[in-house]
């Protein structure tokens, strides 16, 4: 079961959403953001993306480090409003430092300033909760941490694509950049919803279904933009399928009602009740731990299994374990 990621969101002049696991940009720590047409280098190549309808670039939001001399592409950062850009005194400037943060859970600050209505806000919350966040090794991470986070990111990616109903032949064509672009466009579906925000580009439906606008791709320093359909039709189909899954699921009645009920927050199906005080007692050669009481927060099927676990290191048996087997979450 995929763990719901904690999302830190910074609402600055450019309106950025940062999907960074448990990491946040502290409000007391100024951060310099920038825009790049081309994304993180992979196998010596960088690619840019553009929505063909209107020739709108899907910019990659980066972070400048080392006094502005280094461009870091490793964070998953989304712009909540397409085409807002940086409000700077210098024309065509794609670099700006900010030091203020607003909690995305503060709905009052986002509706209707960013989202036209509550439903769009809740839908965007679902997207951020379920977005795939790649992991790139950091200098301070141990080998064990790198292995763990790499494995978790790979599992998150697989879970998202499987949930979309994507076949293996489609999954293998998608790059991480493709997924990142789709997730950005899915967010814009719920933020750029008015005519003066180019809703005819970012918020398009066809026959009652969200319509994925064709995307073009270009390698840095090599040729011009070419529609992905002309490069690889299977890859284009995969991007479209993922987009439709994310948008349709995010705005589903079931999902909207869930987030309304839980004030925009994801609640775990079970938690340990706080009204009991577990103790540890020695009974012969066994440690008896308990009592525990599990509180069911969501009506979801689970099974109680009585079992024993042998802790080999201490040669003791830890008893009184309530094991909950849960099906995947439904949103």
C-alpha cells in the first residue's frame, strides 16, 4: 500500500507547490527559484516539453544553490497557475528569491484566490497526495538510506501507473520527466479554469472526459520541438492514460466527499487508541506486551490474526500482536 506523502506547499508570487516528501523549505530560509526550459540531464541529454495547443512551455522549476552558481533540478516543484511567471523588476528574468510559505492545508488562502471552488482545491490535494516523486541521491544520505528511498520511489511509480490501468508496454515507454509533465498539467486542469487563464488550453474536456492536449518534446541543442505522437505513439498514449486517470480520479465524487469529510487531509484507516496504557511484563521466559486497542477510523475490511513473533536477538517471544491486513486504499 502506497504511503501518502506529506506535501509542503509554498504559495509565493509565482505560486509554487513543492512535493518533496518530508522535506520543506523553511520560511526563515530564503530560497532562490528559477525556470528552465530543459529538465534534469539524463544520459547526457536534456529535454524540454511544450503543449502544442498555444505552444505553451511546461517549465521545470529549479532551485539555485551555492550563491546562485548551481542549478538543482532534483526537487519536484509545481507551478499552481500556468503562465504566472516571476514578478520581477527585470523583464524576462527567470530567477527570484522568496522567503514566505503558506500551508496548502489552509484552504481559505487558496479558494478562490487560486482555485475557483472547493472541489477543485480538493482535487488538487488528491493529485499532490498521490504524485510520484523521484528520488535522486543526496550527498548526506547513507548507502542504506539511498537504497531504501530508491526502492520506495520505484514502488510509488509502479503503484501510480498500475492504478491508472496501464499495461506493461505503456509503462516501459514513460520517462520520469513524462510523468512530471503529466502531473503538472493535471494540476493546471484545476487551477487554470477561466477564459482569461487560457482554460481552452489547460482545462479541456471532450465528450465529458478530460482531454490531454498533445505535447511536443525537444532535445537541448538538437533540432526543434516535435509532437511526442510523431516520436513514439505508445509513449503519447501512456501520457494520455495517466493524465486522464489522475484528473478523473481527483475530481470523482467519492474523492471530493472524502476530502471534504476529512478537511482535505488523508486519514489512516486504523490507529492505536490512546485511552489504554500498554505495559511490559515478564512471564517466565516471555515478555508480555499490552494491552493495545486499535481504533477503526474508516469502514474498511481488515482481519485480526493472533500470532507470536520470535525476537532472536533477545531469545524472547513477543506476544499479543494484533496484525491488520488491509486492502489498498481507495480514493
